[in-house]
C-alpha cells in the first residue's frame, strides 16, 4: 500500500502501530491525572478519556494490526492526529481521499468511521486496521476476562470499571467499529 501511495505522491508515515499494555496504561493514567487535576469526577474523567483512548488491555494497537497514519510529506508541529488536518485545507486531505479509495484493496479498513450511527470512540480518519489478521484477533479478544486484566494492573480509575461498565464498553466501544471489521461482515464483503 505504501508503494502504491508513493506513486500517487503520498508518503504514508506510521505515527503509531503496536502499543504494549504498559504504553497504553501510561497514556490512560497521564490523561486520567490531567483530568483529575481540573476537577473532573471519576465518571466524567472516564467519559472524556474514552472519546479517543482505550482502557489499557482493550486497545486494537495491542494486536499489532492497527496503524495511525499521516502523509509524511508534511512537517507538522504539535499533534498530527487531529481530524481537522484531514479536511478542508488540511495537510492530510489528499491522504484521506486516497485511503478512502484504495486502502481496502490492500486489506486495510478505517476502524472508527464517520458514521453517525456508529457508537464508541470518536471518528479517527488516521486509524486503519489490517482486516485479514485483526478480525481473528477481535474474535479471540472477545473471549477474555477483561475485569481481571483491568483491575489488576494499576489502571487509574479502575474502581469505576466494574462489570456493568465493561459490558457497556465492550458493546459500544470495542465493537463500535466499522462493520467490515467484524467477522461476518468481512467474509461477506470478501466473497463479493
């Protein structure tokens, strides 16, 4: 996919790929402490973090199948993974349009689409998943005991992450993805 994009003048640059549990825990805990310092309640804090960040142990980046990408032709200061940079006169408009047209033929699918009916995390035009592998990982992941993982690993705010919340989170966030990345839908699309 990278070579094909390059031939169209787009330099795919991976900003984030595999992320360990500890890396995700550090991201989560940093955001948790920042939100706590401005006075957010536990519930508000978790809600704010989960607009874009996963609970450690639930990130698709743990699987090594998901990537956050930008067009490396542009040198951008600050946070590059901002939706506005993929629209209007943003530096990544050409990349977004190219990916919308071409990514699926290489097995990559946008995870968090701009579909208003999709639940969970906010739209991320930079986050793609390699479906031929990630779908199997998702199915295996759904059989894990997440309560045990989350409550035993120094995740800040884990007292809020009890069974009912985890069930809601799994249904609406972990499974709030592009339908093409769910096994039944992927097999149907693949056989067309």
